[in-house]
C-alpha cells in the first residue's frame, strides 16, 4: 500500500515496452488533482514535444488505475510498481531525516 504523500514531483523510469524494446518514461506529478487522489502524468522522454501516454492515479488506499489507451497492462504495472517503490523509498528517507 502506498501512503498518500506527494514525494515524487518528476522522475524518469525505464520500462520494457510490449514490442520488446525499452523506453524511458517521464513521470510528472499532476498538481491539479484533488486531495484524495494522486495522479502522475506519463510522457515519452527526450523528445522536443514529448507524446502524452496517459496517467496513473492512486487513491488513499494505494489502489491505482491507468487513465489512457497507449500502454499495455504489463507497462502499466511496471510504472505503478516503480512509483510505489519510489514513494516508499523516499518516505523512509524523509522519515530518517526527521529523527
């Protein structure tokens, strides 16, 4: 379960695409979403005008859903797992710093 905290504002993640190639995806926090949902917009990286790939939304219980049509289920799961692990890792680091 993901704690409902906004620790990622922008990051990049490598995923294996459904066609067998790898790609780096830019993950950007969507600040326009309300307080009960955290959303991350997904873009292709390193393009002058990066393609929008959809977004992943997390509720307060840590459940997620992909809002888009470009990414396969496997790709969605890779991104969600990365975000969950990244948030947990940084939450632990922030907790350690506050002690």
